[in-house]
């Protein structure tokens, strides 16, 4: 079975903040990369032991997050993408997609270092469903017929993954402690806002990952998680924070008739968000919640 692991850095146990841990110039960046690579290696071990024949590690953190020298020599490592990025080398030949070191989507409460692509986003929706980096990739993977089967990161992220992909096996390695969505923050403020967390020490986190990754791989073989629905036409709406305190929020809308992957490749064209946009966004959310309540009943 062919497996891809998409990695990020903010959701790794022991990675404490953005400033000192997640940028190439951070004093603990090399340590953060080592922590991530060690987490990935135990999942790789588990995937091969449970029947994987090929594993590709796609290094998805902005400036990279994998220490290739420490990486399990049985995998292939991918970094740098074709134009447009999405879906980062994934194709229909894969049998499963895993996310590791992942953080929750922008504006999530009690999420450690939550953001979507950058700290500028307040929210991103595809066809009315609010999603983050995991959800965008899950939709692209669904279009290719590839299920998301394993997700590790902070607790808020693992709950986000479980809500979008019922049946996915997850592993939480830390939990954020900051309440509230932080919608009032500028990008810079939001980047510092959710740095508080209770961490599982890396050695223990790796043991948890080993157990859950084995379970996930067995489940993928026997009873794979369902694909989230991907039926066009597709609309992507993104709302961005003000550049400076007191400035206007901006909103970008793009559409694609038939492909969520092509939708994700479209550049954003943000416009200043008017009062009408706020009303229609609020209305859209109410409509969606109303629909969910009706389907629950
Ligand atoms: Zn990320």
C-alpha cells in the first residue's frame, strides 16, 4: 500500500511557539525539526510493519520541518512543488494520506498555534464548510479517491480532523490553553496569541503515535475512513485580518465548476469587506447551522 505523510511543525510535541521554534532563524528550529522527524519515524515504522510498501514524506511546513539526515531511509522525501502547489504530489496511486505535526484551523479555541496557511486568515470555507490546512488537503485527496487515515497534532486539531473525516484515527500530543477565537487580532497579534499549551514530552508522544499509527494502518486495510463529499461547483471564501489594528478585514471569493484541486490553485483576490459581506457571511453560517440541525433531527 502506498502512503503519503504530509508534515507540519506547529503541531509537534515540544514545539512551543512560532517565534523561537518554527522559523529557520529561530534558536530552537533545529530541535523542532528533530522532534518532528522523530515523530514521523515512529509512524513510518508502524506503517511498514502493518503493510505499507511505499511511504513518501511531504515536508509541508513553510520553510520545511524535516531533518532529512535523521529520516527513516526507507521513505522518499518530497519538498518543493509543481506550480500551484496543490495537491503537493499526491495522486490517485496512493492508498492513504496521513497528517503529522499538524495544527488546527484559524480561529479555533484552545488550539495551539492555530492558523490557516498564515496568521492572516480569520476563516476559509469551501462550499460553506470552514476548513483549515488539513481540510483543504482532505478535499483534494477525496477528489483523487485517497482517504485521510491518520492525523497527529494538538488536541483541537485532532478533533477538527475527526469532525471532517469520521473514522480517521488520531493522536493528540499537546493541548492549547487559550479560549476565544481571537478575531479581533491583527496577524502579528494572532501569531503570538495561542502559544500556551500543555505538552506531552516527546518520548511519550512517540509511544502514543506508535500505537495510534499502527491502529490507523490496520483500519485503513480493513475499514478505510469515508471520503468527505466533493461535488462541484465549488466556491472558496476566505476572510483575512486587517493589516493594522483598526484597518478593514478583507474577503476573497473564487469559484471552480468541477474541481476542488483547481479551486485551491486559484490566487486570492481579496477586497475590503463591506457590511453586506458580513451580513451574507453571517447568513450563510446560519443557513448551514440550520441545515445541520435539520439533518440531526
Ligand atoms: Zn501549517
